């Protein structure tokens, strides 16, 4: 078992993980800010849900082209391009709010523009990391990758909620844009030796080859179906959590801050789960880990979060985040293990987007369902995770 410190000291790994941390912190802050901003400014869970949907779905649609660009033009260049573009769109959002010119269509359009390039960094980072480490160390580096997600899940909402509640949207969104720019500066180090792949064929032809490979590959196809259903639950939680916080303490700055604290407490559990998974090693047992994670997530959502008030919500979020750590490590390891290295960029982009397709769907469903019944919305989220567990058992052997 390769130690975490030894992996971080490998050439290029430390710099890429730093850029990853800053970028994911900014991305986590933005998703929280987007939902809270829509709720505060327009008073509509449905608008908040559709804004969350728009912040995710265009990137998924563009993922085949993004993956081909990674293989042709170099992942480092594309990572930097996405981070800079994200900073620009957030700056526009802050400016429109400062001018009191924001409308629901403008918010959704800006969220969609932001989403368009996100596969470049999401897939770019995860196509570069496995190339920087020996095969036996992939569980370890994937655990670090997942730990970064959990840490940013902890820190991002803690910063975003109170920042928006007490200082307003321009300050909160402006700080998020600045984080993207710092992440881009860190990612510039990845450009050293980042040689384009020089793949033959046109960009669209290569994009289609990535889609075809994922759809025809039984494991990658099964991963998209099973993990995609589990992310429906997470997409619904993006809207459910702030609504439950507002019901507990009233709308406004207190609810914004409570939302941040809830995600932060849950994120700490995710850190513990990811680090444990990296030490135990799960290579060859990924399907079982993903299936068990789906069952735990369903139980955490219903009955735990749905029936025991604020304490139940905290307990449920801690439990499902602890389970998410091993699941995420399993998803990364399985995808890397079953992908041809020559196709890694385009396949990674398509596979990640398919795996995460449940987030925008869940966000849209959650915005509608929570307006009807919070408990019903949580039951629906739990049902999606149960379906995920069944699919993992059937398809990921």
C-alpha cells in the first residue's frame, strides 16, 4: 500500500491536487450560492431547482467534445481554460446583481454558460492523475481525490452560506471567481510537458468514438446507470437542505448559515470515509462497495432524515456522506481500471457526465417535490438510491 505522503511527492501530483482543491472549493461554493441566491432573490424553490439544473446539464451535453479536446489539445491547457472561463461568468453574475439587473432567465443563462466548459477540468484532472502514479497507487490517489471532494464539501458551504447571508452576492460570488483564478494559476504547472495527443480524425469523430466506447462497454454503461441513480438523490438534496434549514430557523441569513454548517458537518464524515477507503483498498470489489453505498444512502434519507427533524437531517447527512467516500473511490478506480489509456480523456469526460446526470435531474425534481412535501421529497431521493443499489448488484460484477 503506497502512503499518502509518498503519492503527493510524486512529480506533478502535488501541484495538480492543489489546483484541484481550489477549483472544487470554488465549484462547491458556487452551487450552494446559486441555490441560496435564487431562493433569497426570487423566493422560489422551483427557480432555485432550475438554476441548479442549468449549472450542470450543458456541461454534460458538451462532455464528448470536451473529452476529445482533452486528448487532442492537452489536458493541462483545457483545465486552465475552464477555470478562467468559470471566473469570468461568475464576475458577470456579480456585476448584474450589483446593478440590480438580475432576472430568473439571466440567472439560468449564466449558470448554463458556466456549466458548458466544466467537463474540461472535471475530466481533465481525472485523466491526468492516473498517469502520474503507478497502478498500485491508484486507490491511494483516488482516495486523495475523493478526500478533496469531501473537504471542499465541508469548507465550501461554511464559507458560502454566511458570506452570502452577511455580505451579499457580489462579495460571495466575487470571492468564488477569485478562487477559480488562483486555481488556474496553480494548474499552469500542469502545462509543463503537457503534449497534445495528436489523435487522428476530426474532433467530432473522436467525440463520437468516446460516446460509442462508453455505451458499448458493459461496465462503464452499468456504472452510468447505477451511479447516475444515486446522484439523483444528491441533486435533490441540493434543494431540500436549504428549504429544511429555512423551515427550522426561518428564512434569511440564519438559514443560509445553517445550510453551510449542515453541509460542513456532513463533509467531515466524507473525509473520514474516503481516507478509510484508501487505506483498505477496494480494487476488484468496486461493484459491491457502490451497491452498499446506495443502501446506506437510502436509509440515511428515509427514515432518518425525513422523520427526526433537524437532528435526523444532521444524522442522515453524516451517514450518507461517510458512505459516499468509499463509493466515490470505487467509481474512480473502476472507471480507470476498465478504460483504455489511449482513450482516457474522451471516455473519462463522457463517463463522468453520464455518472453525474442524476444531479441536474434531481435538482429539478427536488425543486418541484419540496414545494409539495419535504418528507415526500426525501422519500423519493431514498427510492433513487435503492434503485442504484439494485443496479450496482446486477451490472457491476
